[in-house]
C-alpha cells in the first residue's frame, strides 16, 4: 500500500512541474506583442464565447470537438499555471488543461483575454478532482469542504495558448 501512495504522490507532484515553452510573437498586421505557449497559434478564425458555448451544447459526454476560441481567464492554477478556467456564456466556465503537460501559462493572468486551440469535451469531474483544483486556486478550506458531488464540466485540452496583449 505504501509504494502505491508514494507513486500517486510523485505523479501528482510531477503533473504541476515548472516546464514552460514561451515565445514572444510579433504580428505585423496589428503590431501587438503576444505571448504564445505550446503550439504557435494566432487569433484568426477563433470563435467567440457565444459560438464556443453553442458548440459545447452539441457535445455528448465523453465526445470531443476540435476548435479554437477566445475567452477571458477566470482563474488559473496558482502553483504552476498547469490549468486555467475561462468564462463562457450564462455563468458557465471551461476548464483548460495543456496537452501532455508540455507547457503551462503564467499564474497571474486572471482577466486576460486568451485564444486556445485544441479539443473541447464534456466530462464529469469527481469530488476529489474538484477539491484538488480548488486547493490549487487558493480557495479557503470552508469553500473546499462544501464540494460534495461530482459535476458535469466543460473541458478543453489545449495544444496552444495565445495571451492577447
């Protein structure tokens, strides 16, 4: 039992490592420097949050859809930037993780507009996973203790993120 605990702990610690691929990209059309993480992407043909939300409505549990959309960062992992939440319509949000943990984003980007490219999907997040993300986000213990049931979530596995500046 002890080796299993050690293995699970090691995997959890490694999942939020400090590996970041960052490039600064200059777009001649608008002369705005933008931060790019993962695959280099641009904002061309990115859906807005209304269209992204409509696409999420068409996805069944455990199905996926490739898309690129623009959103505002609502929350980000304070430990390492290994996930972020984006606002969608009607108070909904999308949980964004990064493909193969190959890159992370800065921990101070709440309120920033980003473009994400990758796979959108709908899943059910366990109580344990919700509590883990709440701890990463710096939530207080009383709020974390209120999490008592699994919930349907809009999720996104990004292969590229662009922070608009």
